[in-house]
C-alpha cells in the first residue's frame, strides 16, 4: 500500500529517558489510550525507531540530529500505522518485525526480516515474549547498569479512568487500572499464560531494572519490579 502523505500526529516532545534512549508520546484517534514511539541508538551509530509516530518538522529534525534512522521496528501487526511513512522518508532503513507479525505488517510495508537483524553489541537487546509470539520486549542497559524495559501491547499502564465514551469502553473491557496484562492482550495475544507470567517474574528480578516503557500508558519509574510481578500474579490467576 502507498504510505500516504506525511501527516504529523498530535504529540509531545522528543524526551530522553536514558542515555541514547528517547520517547515521543502521541495521541491515537481510535481510542484515548495514546501511543508511544521509542527511539534508541544502535551499535552501528544509527537509530532504531520502535512503534513509529509521524512527528512535526521540529521533532523529526531533532531525531535526525541524533543519528540516521536505520531500523524501523514494528512491534506487532497492529502497530504499523506510520511504518510506511517512515519507510518512505528513510528508504534505506530496514523494517523488522517478529516472525508471527510479519504477514500482517507486510500488508502495509515490506518487511526485511526479524529483530535478529538489529546490530549486536549496543545498549539494547531483546527477548521474544514467552507465550506471546507476536511481540518482544526490548531491554536498554545504560553504562551504570540500570535497565529500561520497552513493551508493546503485552504490558500496559493505563489510569483508572479515561475521557469520553471511548474511555468508558476501554475501562469496560478491563484495560484501565494501572500496570497489567489487559483482557485484550490475554484474549488475543497471550497463547501461554504460565510461560508469560514466568518471564514477567524473571524480568522483575533483573537487578538493574529501573523503569518500564509500556506500550500504552505512563512510563513506570517507581516500583517497576513490583509492577511486573503483580501483573504476572494476576495473569497466572486469570
């Protein structure tokens, strides 16, 4: 499909959350849950863009100033909205996705391969989500050994209430109420709940864990380990 014209979303600034790791928070027209682009510097000196968001000229210039965009990381087949626009803007960038998501992603933009193509040796590594074949978690490790986890829909952190009728619908389906694996994720993404719960507990036990960047909702900077462990407990009981 043609990418369409560059149409900037309503979004906030490019914000550094750790050395070589930035986020941009944006709105989502369909539901009031927002969306988030995460950008990191790779071992080859380029940038990887996770869950791409088309931004205004000033923000795109700020991204370009930090390095060439070489990797368009599509986090699932349902997070491909602006991936075609990024590929048109950065034609030399490679598009990567999990194998289980590639067919759906390829409906909008050609896929070059999976996350194994990303340069090795940088600050960011990844783990496929156990029991969630469509997604992975990315792990940023800073020079001081503190770590940031980057999720997609497999882990969210929406508030108790969201505005409007659409916000009421999001609450009705059980996606609000803090850090969790939502009902939607449990129903449509998670194929093996015990396996995923075990991985969440293993991630919670990482000694350097400092923050979590969820797919939707607020970044968690306090109690990251407890948030993951609590989500694992609820998932195991669900």
